[in-house]
C-alpha cells in the first residue's frame, strides 16, 4: 500500500530570513500581480487535503491566506529541518490521521503539479522512508515527503545541535530519490527558486510571457 493524499499534510517553508533577497518574506513578493505564495498555493492545494505555513514572527502578515501559521518549534531560524519538524508536530497534534508531511519551499513557484502524487507513490506507508525530489541530477532536499513517525527523532536531533543540513538527517533513514526532469510550462527547471532579486525578475518575465 502507498501513502494516500488524504493522509498527507503540506508544509510550505516560509520561515527563512531571505538574506540574499535583502530580507523580508520572499513568499509575499509580487509575482504576476499576486504574492508568490498565491502562485505556490495554486499548484499545491489541488495535490493535498491539508496545508500549513511554517513562518516565524507575526503570523498576521499571512492572514489573507487563511491557513495555519506554525513557527519553528526549536532554535532560532534553524533552517528547513526546523520547518519540517513544525509540520510533523502540527500533524501529530492537530491531524492524527496524517501519516506524512510534504515540504515545499516558499520561493519555488513552478514546482511540479504531480509532486505529491509521485513522492507518495515512491514510499511504503508503513515504514519510515523519506522521499526527496530531484531534477537533472540535482537533489532538492527541501522538497520531500517525511513520515510523521520520525518526529521525535528529528526534534531530538535538532535540540542536540546536530547539523542543520537536511541530508545529514536524511542519512539516518532509508530514502528514495524521485526525478522530475521535465521542464515546466515556463521553460524553467521545475525547482527554479527565486533566491535573489534577479531570479525573481526572471520568474516575472517568464510568467508574463506565458500569460501574454
């Protein structure tokens, strides 16, 4: 048996400090006349039944999206692993039927529309196997499917001050790589992320061409 869509919680990782973008919330930056987070949610919400945002600070800045906003449960901007832990913790406390959390970067607006389906098909529902997305031989560990049953181990791992790098933790478990090599409808790598101002401008340009 595989993991069903109804048992997956999506966690959009929006808790970074956006240093290379000059600070602020990257998901709230304008993309095609809307916040980039709106573009992300348009792709994500058809794929899952439950979505939360992982973000630190005042949650009211995301009020318009009408989603739960969950801060990092450990550390001070401890990186994506802390956000993934936030998703697992929320799932365990608020959605006991959820068995897995899919993590999605808050600055990657064109990720695959079949992301969750393909990740879910790649792992067994009853064993702690982590699925990570890749494209063109590059791994994207922020886009992963995580079994909630490893929540306590991840929490202990982070509280001990172990490496905050996602792959350092993944190495503790069996994992699978799921390749998404097809370019997006915009001609970009499916995991193109708006990390810097020029990346954001490129995303705006390709989106404008698509809608022109």
